[in-house]
C-alpha cells in the first residue's frame, strides 16, 4: 500500500507539471506538427529528464540552495531568455514563411534525434519557473510524500510514477500534434506558429523581466 501511495503521488505531481501550457508543451506540439511523431516523442523524453533533474534536486534539498544562488539564477535567466527568443523567432518565421511539412523519415535524418533529446532537457532546465516550482511547492510536496521512508522504499516508486506520466503524456501529445500536421499541413502550422510565437514572446519577456528584477535587487 505504501509503494502504491508513493507511485500515485508521483503520478499526481507529474500531472501537475505536464498539464500546464508551458514552453515545453508548446515546443513539443510544434515539433510534432513540423517533424512528426518520433522527433516530438524524443523531445518529450528530454523534457521528462529535465523535470527529473529538478525533482531529484528537490528531494536532496539542493534545489532550494540553487534558487538562492544569484549566479545560478543569472545563468538560467540568460540561457532561458536566449532559448525563448530563438523559439519566438522560429515560430514567427514559420508564420510568415511556412515550410513544406514532411512527416516521413527524411527530415529526421537531417537533425539527429539526440539533438531533440538534449533540446528538451535544456528547455526545461533553463526555465527558472521549473526551478522555483520544485524549490518551493515541489520540494515540500515531495518531502512530505516520502516522509520517513527509506530511500529504497520511497524514491523508486515515486519517481517511477513521475516518469510514467511524463512519457505517456509526451507520447499522446506527440501523436496528436503529428496527426494534426498530417491532416491540416501548412495551414495548421501557420495558425499554431502565430499562437505559439506570441506565447513564446510573452514567456521571453516574463523570464527577462523576472531576471532583471533579481539583478536589480542586488544593488
């Protein structure tokens, strides 16, 4: 019963993350529309690994220390802003000059699947909001869930539940977006490119202004 409770807790925390319309989901949908199922699914695995990094750090109590580190915050601020600005540029460019969508295997060969995997990891790790969530809400929830259980009894089922949700959700969203790309082609790409471009632009300003406030507070 304890193992099942820990597994369910991991599932619930995972759902609270994957169901949020954040930069990871937006980039995943765009990848599915333009590149097809497999690159999008690999990208989602990278996002799941990125979430797991912060989940483990929150259990160890390190996430809270990283949040209080101005150097680490500045690294996330700069890296996250650059990544989001690049995604904004790509989305707006695809709106004005939509590419011919090919969902076979040719496009995948031009860019290694490892590139999608590591892009997913970096997109999550470079998002300051993910660190803040795990350092505050996530850290306290994980700690209270695990309680006084031993590492073998708690971390394995908890993280297994966490990973299960990330993989299932990634596969579902990758399949759904790839089917949408096949059905609607460039028309869907233009519509979603505009919507995602505006959202990425909002996230870019949000991350930049948040980082700027942190820097200004030091003076």
